[in-house]
């Protein structure tokens, strides 16, 4: 049995103190003072803790049921979905022209952390809809927007993304699903799609599938893919769900986790579809959604780490086993709580330091998306494009590791279903795979993003780190614990980038063999930068006359020091591996394995 | 759907070339020439691949069924158990005086790897029996041995270990189960035990529980625990299973994995038990079994890594996605096999380098147990006691990571039940927890083993590493790739040990905060030593006129170089963390988390 406590204070700290969003100068953000965002977080936190979290184990145990093409979601999901819709949570950051509340994406992300932590499988239904809304908003015609967006923003209709086919996962150039033009300007879509999250369910009145398919005149490969809206029920003249379309869910996948979410095999049998944007530009349309979608998955990584950590912490504070090596701390009890043991404490500090750093990193990323989108800020767009594979790859890898570490605190109870924490491990595992495996994230980072715009965003990032160090360099309280480690780590990052520049062109394997290490090296520098920023803010708060909660700020600094002392030095190892090149990696031929 | 291919050639390489067991001088081992061990491995491999592996997914899906106190194992388990019994596998290394075959423990371990890789949950039934046989053999009376051992060695009766109670996992001093003396010299055992693997099932005629309990006059804590034999059916006058004893399985745990093994809640309600050894010396008796039991769990770690790696390799060789960055390697197909991609190759090499190093390490450990036991070699006993927590903790942590890495190669398929590899992840996870959590292993290593006998075994290990480097130092082919990295790593180990010696006494938290890192640092040096040894042997084999399989030896050297270049440098990171001490780890008070 697990519990969830919304980390509202920590989220507020990042929004209001670290990012200082109300002073950002972005239009409309000045209204988002501490009181306003606090009220939003409180409300979302209540929904998460009281409605979503209690359904998390239910969803895992019952899973989704498939019968005669219909999917039944677990008990209580329908009611929770209605609660979420009524609260207006689905359109929090959507365009007011279509019924959204127009709030910042960064606030949507902060709220999303709580929804994911409390029930990741459930939250995917609306998460997929959110992605489809963004795609239609960016690439749909005015008529398409008018028909689909208001109903999807409201949550009455939901959405999906249909990319994968049996022969084609990462390599979308292999897509075979066909789209034949019909006389009325629509298309007939035929093919099979697999691993379609929320592809069929009983939560919404209609499901709007965004489907990648090939037109008859499509060029081979990724340049011949178009994007279609393929609704489960075709909109009638009043715009509402009408005739059933020629598509069906052919079955559900049985998975390691996220049992509460329906992962569907979808069959399109001459289904009516509507082209979104230009022919053959479907992949490009998908790509413009990618930063947002991948940031959302990175968020899943650390949000699962957060809830696992919360429960491990509570277990460690309560479970009595053994005595502190420095003398009993609970002398009247049969034993001390296991949090007294240094290795348990080390484990919990590792979890805490990762999750809090990851939260700041993700919300900073979301803030950059706001900035890029609302101010058409090209520097912000370049930076978030660079950081997106790092957020997705690093935070899901380390988020998963955090759930495993939390499970370890529980001992045997952690391995039992009743303990509950093992579900977090199983659920978190998918985030390393979907929305581009983490190996693909590393490839995207090294093969595409690092050299984008002649390396401008990468250099801007390194300058930002240098700038932070420089403006704080006289700050004796930060120097040894924060600035020096950050400087050393950013040197490793620079050296690794230089290695790639020197070798990548003439021998791409040299660079790609180190791509995974580079992604993690980069992630460490990002989290190191976040911790140095947070420490400075916390220190400043403590220096004011009467900081409201000195304990909070002191814990923040202590946690940051732990990250800098024990995790940031990993950059040297990643650099050593990168500089080892492709030699041993490619030494064996495929048949020698 | 997964497959299993017994790695007979690799096992033979370690037994005959690395350990050279037939030349070890241990009595009886000289008969174990290559032909003999090869025949044993072949036979066990066939049983593993043809009988056990096909039941692995069956066991996971069906699990064990509990009804009216009886446990039904999955379909096919009964027949497989009979096959294993008929083959004499259960007594392979047991005392011939009780029907065993008297083979070395190291051969039992090599065979055990295949049994675990093919079906971990199934193999636990006989694994637990083996542990109980060892305990009775070491501590039982002659009459107890005569009654229990022949039937258990034969596999007609099985065994268990009953330690854990709801309030007491790691801290056995909290045990409450009572043992009241009866007039006939036996005892009445009353209490509840949890997480009892193979506690009740339908595979054997009788189940012999080894139960830790307290006598009425027992001192508090761990010094008041005694060990009892508590059979499910009391042996009658003919020694065979007779009257039902007052004990019952009260239910099964629902677990993350190893569903094929029954994890039982056991109730003892005045059950008849027989004292093993002296009163109040139960924990000591258990401890003498510990090296063997923990080595067996470490073996589970890498054996699960092995089977996961095998399947990931096959998937990567077959799955077509994308093109090699250096030009198409399968130009006639729609795409190249994903093994062409450097990051996939890097991942597979990481897995392979770990598993093969771990195999050598574990079999070396088993060989030391043979040496300690059969020759009463105190140096071997000291060394294996030191290495045991490293084998258990490091190989289960990294074995689990290997299953996760293998799952990643599969992409989406890795997350589905049908893909099969996700079961390896779930099954492997338990090995980090049971038989002492890995945090406890680290504590045992730093708090007990490192300073044992005034540090003699630890110094002997370091001298062994130095000796190896010294005797090879003129060997130009080994120097840069193997000897230099090993030297650097062992320096880190030495420095970390020195740090503990300087700080451990006056401030034990300083040492214990680094215990987990020390365990992994130590593990890297052990695997580095194994790889350096294996590389030297492989190089020598290649220099003979016509090595039988040059490809095998060349791959061995290439894999070793990968380990040394990309994994051994982790020792510097672990050392840095250790030298960071307890400062940040213990900075927050338990309530500040």
C-alpha cells in the first residue's frame, strides 16, 4: 500500500524562486504570482492525492479488458476522468480560442508531475490527447481546428498517436499503412498499427487518431509519410460524433506495467481520414511536437522516482531493524528506524538529490518551450531542442534507477505486490523505451542537436554555465561545494564535445559509440547547474532576516551538496568512456557475439 | 518467446583453462579432465535447454496456486523435477556417504548457472534443498544425517530455510518464534515465518524446514537463537515420511517475479522440531552456510544477465531498423540489423563483458570454497569470506542492470509479456534483496570482512593482484590494455581501504556511508583481475601453433579490452564518493527528509 503527498512547496520553489516566472516578461505570466500558482498546485495536488493515487494499484491489478473490439478501463477510471475534465485540467495550457485556459506550459508541466506520480497509467489518456491537440493546433486547417480542438480540449474527445507498425518501430521510413484519396477530398486509410497507447477505451465520446500513412505517390522512406486525422466516429454535420469509422482495436498488449493504460493493436480497413498539413510532410509535423512529447516522458521518469522516493522515505522512517552504529537512537523501541543506517540514508539522499534536480531541469525545459512558443525566441527554441533528448533520456534512465533504489529500501516487502513500490518500477520502465528509445535520444543529441546551427545552442549552454560560475565566483559559500565541481564537470562536457568534433566527421562510429555516455554526461552538468542555482537562491533566502521556512532552504543546500559531491564526479567516467572511442565497441563482428 | 543456449564452451574455458581444476592438486579433482567436465556440462545443458527453459514462461504466467493449505506448482514442474532427480543433479556435489556424487562444488556451480539461466524460479526448489543439506551435513547429529540426508540428496525430500518473521527481516535478533522442550527430547515450535521460498509445494514427498527459534532460556538478541529441523511429515520408524506435523502454509506472497516458486507464509502451531547442534548457536550454524548461499545468489544475478544477453543478441542480429551510419550492411534488405548501430553494439558489449567476467569470478569463488572445505585451507576460507559479499552484492546489482540493458535492445517488444525478456528483469530483481540485501552485503564487507584476521585476507587479495601484474609486466601485449588499468583500479581499492582504516574507528559513519561504493569498487577490481587472467590465457592459446578455436580466444581478448577500457575506470568515481565521507550523507536529520 503506497501513498502520495503532492510536493507543492518544491514545485512552488522552482516556479516562483528558481524560474521566477512572474518576472519573466512573457506576456501574461506577470499575473502568475505565488498566490495564483499555489492555488492551482493545491487543487491539482488534491485531485492527485485523493482521486488518482488510490486508483493506481487498482489499475495495475485489474488492467484493461478487451472484448468484441471494446476496451473497458479499470474501475473508477471513468469517474476520475470526469473529475479531471470538470476541473478543466485537460485544457490548462491550451489556446483560449478553443476553450483552453491559456496558462503557461510550465504550469501544465508542474501539475502534470503530480498527475503522473499519483497514477502514470491513468494520466496517459489525457497526455496523449494533449499531444494530439498540439499537433492539430500547429498543423491542422481552420476547419479541422474548429471541429476537433474544442471537444478535445474539453476532454469529451480524446486523442492518440499512431506511428509504430510491426516491421517499423524506430525506423519510420518502413511504414506501410496506405492512404488512398477519395472523391470527397478525404482518404481511405488501410494498415495495422501497434503499441497505440489509449487507442481504444471507454473514457471519452470519441477517439481522434493521428495516423502516419503513405499516399500512393509517396517517395520511399521518411520523406513519403503523411499525417491524417482518423476519428473513431466521423463528425456529423453538427460537428458531433456520428457514424462509426472503419477502424477497430484488434487486441491489447500484455505488458510489464502501466496496466491501467490500454496499449492497442489498431486495424484500419479503408477508414476515412483527413490529411493534416501538406502531403509527405507528416514526419515533420510529428517532429514539431517532439520537444513537448519527449519532455513529457522525461517528466514521467522523475515523477515516478518522486513517488517511489516518498514511499521509501516513509518506510525507512517507520521500519525498525538493527541499531545505529553510533548508539541506539530509539532506545525504548525494539530497534531503530532503518533511516539511521548510513547506507539507507545514502540511498535516500541519492534519490532525493536526483528527483529535486530533475524537477528543476524539467520545469526549466518547459519554461524554455513557453518562451520559444510565446515569444518566438529562437535562442530558447535552439536550447530546448538541444536539451530535449537529455531530459528524455537521462531523466527516464535515472528515474527508473530511483524507483529500483526506493524498492531496495523496502527489502523483501519491496518485491511483493502488497508493498506497492514494485509497480512504480514496472511502470517507470516504459519511459526509457517509448517516444524514441534512450539510445535514439543519445543519437539525436550527438548526431543532430550538438552540431545544429553550427553548434550555436551547445555553445550557448556552455556559456551559460560559465556565466553562472563567473557571476558567483566571489561567493565563498558556493565555491568549493558547488562552483568548483560544476566547473570540472563542464570541462568534461567541453572535452567530450571536442572529441566528437575531431572524430565525428571522418569516423562517425567514434562519436556514436560514446553517444550514450555523452547524454548522461550532459545530464549531470544540467543537474549540477540546477543545483548550483537552487543553492544560491536558498542561501540568499536564508540570509534575509526571517526566512519563512529556514529548514526547507537548509535541506535544499544539503541535498545539493550531496549531488555535487557524489554524483557530479561521474562526468569524468563518462568522458573517459567517450575518449575510449569505438575501438573496443566495434571490435567484434556481429557474428562473433 | 525467449530461447536458451547453454554456454558450455565458456564454462569449460573457466573450469579447465582459467581455474585449471584438474591440476589444482585437490584430492579427486585430477580425474576432472576436459572430457569429463565437458560431458557433465553437455548433459546439464541439454536438460536446461530442452526441459527447464520451455517451462520458464509457463511458470511465470501460471504461478503457484494455493488452496486449503496445499500449493500446486505450474504445469510441467513436477515432471521436470523428476527428470532432475533421476539425472542425479541434486546430489552432484554431495557427500557420497549419503548418496551424493562427491563432485566439486565448482562443477555444481557451473551446472547451476545453466539451471538458473533456463528457469530461475524452478531451480530454487532444489537450491533451497541443497542449502538445507549443507546445514544438516555440517551441524546435524549422525542420526539426523542418516535420516534426512539420503532422502534429500536423492531429491525425494526437499528443504527450506525459515528465518524471516513479519517484524524481523535483516535484524534476526528480533525473532519471536518459540521452541518449548518436550519430554521426548524434541521441541514444540510455535510462530509465524514469512517469505519462505519453496515452503510448501507438490514436488517432493516431504519438506524439511530448517527453522530459527528461541528456547525458553534464550538470551535476548542474536545470541539466543537456535536451529531446528521441523519436517512437514515426521519420519516414522522406517525413516520414511509418517504423521503430518503441526505446521501449515497459510498463504502465498504475490510477487514481482519468480512466480513459479512458492513464497510462503508458514505457521508453526506447536510443531515437532529437532534441535540442530547446540542450543543458542543457530545463527552461527546459519552463518557457516552463508558463503555458499550468497555465492548461489550472486550466480543468479549473472545467470539472469546471461540469458537476457543471449536473447538481446539474437534480437539485435535479426531485427531490421535503420542503416549503418557508415553505409548499408544489408543492402538487399529493407534495413540493416540493429546490431550495426554503435550504441546497440556498445550495450551488447557491456552485457557480454560483465557476464563473462562474472562467470569467472563466481567459479573462482566456488573453487575457493572447494579448496577451503576439502583441504581445510584457511587462506582460501579467509579469501572467499572476504569475496562473498562482493560476489553477492555486485553480481546481483549488475546482473539486474544487464537484464534491463538487454530489455532495452528490444525496444517496445522488451516491454511486452510476449517478448519474454521482461520476465528476466522481474525475476532477477529479487536477487538484490534476499539472502541479505545488497546494503547488508556492503556492511558485511566493510564492517566485518575487511578487517577480519587483522586484514589478512584483504591484504592477500591485493598482493594477488600485484603479483599478477608483476609476473606479467614484461608482457607488452597485455600492458596497456590490461595491466595498467588493473593497477590503477587496485590503487583506488587500496586508497579506499586506507580511508576506512583511518576513519572507521573514530567515526564509523564515515566508512559506512561509502560501503556500497566500496563493494562495487572491489567488484570492479575482481572482474578486472578475471579479465586480465582470461586475456593472458587466451593470448597464450592464440600463440600456440594451431589453436582449436582462434575466434573464441580473439573474442575473449576483445571483450576483456572493452571491460578494462569502459568499466574499470569506474573505480575512480567510487573512490571519490568514498572519500567524500559521511558529510553530505548524514547532513539531514531523519525528519528533514
